[in-house]
C-alpha cells in the first residue's frame, strides 16, 4: 500500500500535502506477524507509532482486561496504544496481521499543522487559528467532525485538558453529572456496583467519550469510570457540552414526516421505549431497540442510513440520539424541539397505525 493510500485511511495522515507524504514515505515500514506475535509490551518506549492494516489485535491492560481491534473497526484509523511508556500489551489475535510503523519524530514533524484541508464541516485550520494543533486533532473523531465552525471554535477554546493517573476515579456512580469527557491518551474502565461488588461493563481507549448520560437526562451517574492507565482526558462543562456540541448536532423531525420517510425507505425509526410499550403500540416501520440495548446494537446499524429516535421524553430522546452520534451516524429526534408537546400527535399516529393493522 502506497503512503498516499495510507493518508486516506489513517489519522493524522489525512490532509497532508503531497510533498510531506513523499517525505513521510521514507519512514513508513510495513511488517507481518503471526498469531500471538508481540507488537509491543508494557513499558515499551520504542520510537514508533503503529497502525493496524490487516487482521486483528488484542490489547491487554496491566489488570488483565482485554479489548480487540480489527482492521475494519473505526478505531483502527488511529495509532495503536500510542502513549509512552506503553500502558498496554499488543499481540496478534488473528492467524496473521499486517501493520505499519512510523518513526514518531518524523510523524510529529510532518503532521504539525496537518489539518490544512477542509473536513466534513468545510473547516480548515485557518478557520480555527489560535487553537492548539493537538486540540484540532480531535476533529477527526466522528462525533466532532460535523460541528459547525463557530461551535467548534467555542468548544476548543473552552475545553479543558486534564491529566490523570492510573486508579483515579473520573466519575462516580450515583453522583450528579458536571462534565463530558473525551479520552485523548490512555484507557478507562467503566464499572457498576451490583450485589456488593464492582462489575466491569466496558474498557474505553483513545478517542472514546463518556459522561453524557447524566448531562442529558438530569439523572445521577449510572456507572463509575476509573483510569486504567495514566492518561489525559478532555473535559467539557455541562453548559458547554449542551450549547456547543449537543444543540448544533441534534435535529428534529415531526412525527408525520418521520413516518413518511420511514415508509419511503429514506429513514428508519428506532423506538427506544420498553418492549412492553412497543408491543402496546408503535409507529409504522419502527424498530424496537430499548434504550438499555442501544449502545450494544449501534455497531450493527448502517452508517449510510438516517435514524430517527422515538423515546418517552425529550431528555431520553437526546440521550439515545447522542449514543448514535458518537458512532458517527446520521440521527434525528422524533417530534419538534419541544418534544413533550408533540406526544399527543405521536400517540395519535400510533393509535392510527394500530387501527390500520387491526383492519388489515
């Protein structure tokens, strides 16, 4: 694979001009490893950045937690375990795998100011002059790349980088929500207390985000997030998160229009209410994915499709929609911005669809 092809696939190579790509080609080395092969181990300080081209990796934390990355995953667009010294062990999980390595100093030198070409919002680095380059790198995260330039500017001007050490509790179950977080470096463990013990729910790594639930619903934190390694997070105050990230990204579709779009195959309505409420009545063409299942199911959703969220309330709709936005999906909310005032219209449509079904 030529370095110009790599630039279309990996960050922060995207946006590099031809002369820099040609220079970078001198530092790019590809190699293959068989199943079980070690890419790097805990504490490694080798001067390379690694990317996964083909196959599957297994990353292990010092506590023995494991996460797998396939070359087809969105996360494979980013460097693997790039924090030094290495906080993870990376081994090949597939029968074989192909990777590339790039000398860090060359990559840092050539990608300084790399985001000079427009992204999906039409922004270039000139539009966001004065914002640190390492903060601008976050624009390659699916959640952020659609932001209008004015919102992106305000977001990055007020976002706070915070350094944590392994074992630090970032958010605690049961407490009120004050911040939204994006992982810049390191990894975080998500757990919930059950029957007197902590149950691990997930392991989050670089460019993952968390903490939106309590900010969107007004409810206490539903889980504890602990640093699984030393690292750095970007945090946004609740007011900043709602005004500059949530508000510009969420769209609303009236119930009657949503139904027409779904019937024409131009959108899919996702009903995140309980299975019981869905069984009693639902909008035509709606698919039932209860809110507690949405995070797991989002990986199977078509990224080319428009999804419209139907929930019990405006807050729950926003929370559900944000789960899909984090995946980079096109999402709208059923009803007008004043969601609760449209419930009567939605309920009327549900009753209408039930009547049609009974008559058929």
